[in-house]
């Protein structure tokens, strides 16, 4: 029986229905072909490690999912690699977007072999820096009303500010946005980054 991390269950349960099906499929596929895999949460997303190295990871977003491999195209193969920030298979909206099942198995086996052979992970891609995130008016006002939060937010690097801004602006309902806004200001005032819960995972 595979060892399942309840944090991964919670992550999948929070995802949109289309994403839940895809994430559950990938999770089961990884366990089926790599019985020694260990589940964890890294950078706020479910990851699967093999021999203490990251084998593959998955993430759900508002309208798509992504699946990535630590060894990138070396694991996936040139025929399937789409790469980029959307994972090695590109933007996924259903199981049909994945390679055939036999290919999924072959890719996982290849990724495992790369780890067994001690092959180093793919080099980081050089990318143009993103422009500083634009702070929405409601967050700016809430920060002004809380000097401690304002000071911490101003000291955050752009990526950490962007994490909070994206979380707030992606809310679909006004009440959800208000709840996230209040939670964000509370955490920021305490010096916490957006994904602070997972930082010691």
C-alpha cells in the first residue's frame, strides 16, 4: 500500500473538480510505477520524491494543472516536452492532455533511472525578470491601515509580494476576496510569507 501524505489529500480536495480528477490520476500513476515514492509538499505543491530526490511534482491552478519532472526533457523526452512555467506537459485541463498510459509509465521509469544514475537536475532557465507586482487598491488601503503589515510587505522581495497579490486577485467571489485580504494582512503583520505553512515541510 502506498504511503499517502494527508497534506496532498487536502491540496487535491481544495482544487477545482477538473483538477481533482487529473491530480488523483497522476498521483495513482506515480505510486503504481514507483512504489518507493514518498509524497511531500514543497513550495506549496505536491511533490513525489524517490531516493530523497524529487521525481515529479504537480500543481493545480484556476483553469489548468501542471506536471513537472526534476530532470525535465531528459525524463519526458523531446516528443512530449513542452516545458516552460506550465510544467513539462504544458497546460493540462484533463487526463486526455497527458501522453498515453504506456508513455506515462515509460517517462516515470526514465525519471527514476536518471535519479538512480545520479544525473544532475536540469539547469535553471534564464528568464527575464518580472516587473514588480501592482498592488490592488484594496490591499494597499488595508496595508496603510496596519503599519506593521505595511513595513513587512515593503520589505518582501517582489516574488513574495506577488504571492499575496495573486492569491487575493484570483478570488472569484467578493466575500472570498475580503476574507483573503484580512488573512493576508494578519499574516503579513506577523512577518509570514504567503506559503509559510509549508516552509518547513
